[in-house]
């Protein structure tokens, strides 16, 4: 799979899985008139704990991080962040809107994965770095349509979201004016 332009790609979700995510997850879409330009999906605590990644958490190669120290607290997982190239300007506000919704629903910790090998998926990295996320581990995953990949696991304490809002970038972002619509 080529990733020449530095944009992201999506793996591992069927139409039925998207329908379930829309029903139960935090979903924000970027629309221009009737056209979908981008979307973000985050899984709340109860979905995270019922999911495959949580079941495989002992298979993660952790880097100076103790999952046990936060395991009993409310966790979220930033599952997908995608935008068409012409909407790249809105990726950070889209991500911030999702982070704000998670913070308002009292999630204390956020995880995300990004493909590291064999092709690096850099689409979500600006949003993760803005949120003071750091790589805390890696995990091997297998996708029927692509094969085995290695993903970095990123972690962010949700208190960082409030810090983002106090930055010049955070003060300029008004998600409601960008056409972001929740499910």
C-alpha cells in the first residue's frame, strides 16, 4: 500500500462496523453542504473494554508506561481520523471537537494507534502531538486485506485537552463554525 502524499489510510472496518460505531461511539463528521469531507471516531470506555485491543493489552510492548496505574479509570480510544486532502485544514479542529466531547463525558485517558510499519500513517500525528500525546508502546496487528502491521500506541491524559484550549490555536478554533456535525 502506497502512502506517497503523507496522508492516512483506514484499515479494518466494514460497513456494518461503521454502522455500529455511529450508533455507540463518539462520531464527528465534517460536511460541506451534503458532501462528507472528513470524520473522526472515538470509542468510549465501555466499548474500549469490550474490544479486541483491550483483550490483547497484555500483548503490547509497553515503553516506560504502566497501564495498571490507570486501568480502573475511564479510558477512551481515538479509533479513526480521516479527511480528504482538500479538508486537511480542518483535521485539528475535528480532532479537538472529539477530544472535548470525551473530556466532557469524564474520560480521563485517551489511547490511539497509528501504523508504524510497513508504511507509516502520519494523518493523525499532528492532532496527537497537539494534544501532548506520547508513544507508550507498540502492538502487532493482522488485517486480512493488508497483512501484519506494527502500530504505535499513543497515550494522552485528558487534562491536556484543557491546555490545548488555552493555546493560540485552541482559542482560534470554533468547531461549530467549521461544519462539524455530531451523530
